[in-house]
């Protein structure tokens, strides 16, 4: 899996709905890229990245990352999101800044 190494810990308990949805969306990257290549429709990659960003926003708005019981897992989830969005930008030929 693309982001397996980015997630450094397993969750201490059951995933919250926002966490679960974000994990599921991140796991869709290989299928989204394959579908875009098969259909020769690169515009679906930025659309997928926007859905990832929307899911991340919901997660980040609802859950504390630092100083939470789930800190290691949530930091890994943030890193995985960063990797997936960067990969999407790379697939469509857009350079992403290291920091914002």
C-alpha cells in the first residue's frame, strides 16, 4: 500500500467515522489512478484529490491530532494524506511546495 509506511501506529481504539472515511478514501488512490489511465481522463485525479482534501478537512475539524490518545495514528494519517495529495499532483504534472 502506498502510505502504509506513513502510518506509524495502529489506533488505540475504534476509528471515528471521519477517520474511517479518510482511510478508505486514501486507499482508493491506486484504483483512481488506474481508472484515470484506462479512461485517458486525467481530470479525475484532481477531482479525487479534492475529495481527499474534503475528507481530511472533516477529520481535522472534528479531531485533535496533537496531545490526543490517538496522536501517533493521527499524525500518520496526516502524513499519509500529504503523500497521497503530493502523488496526485505529481501524476498531473504539478509541483507542490514542501511547506506552506
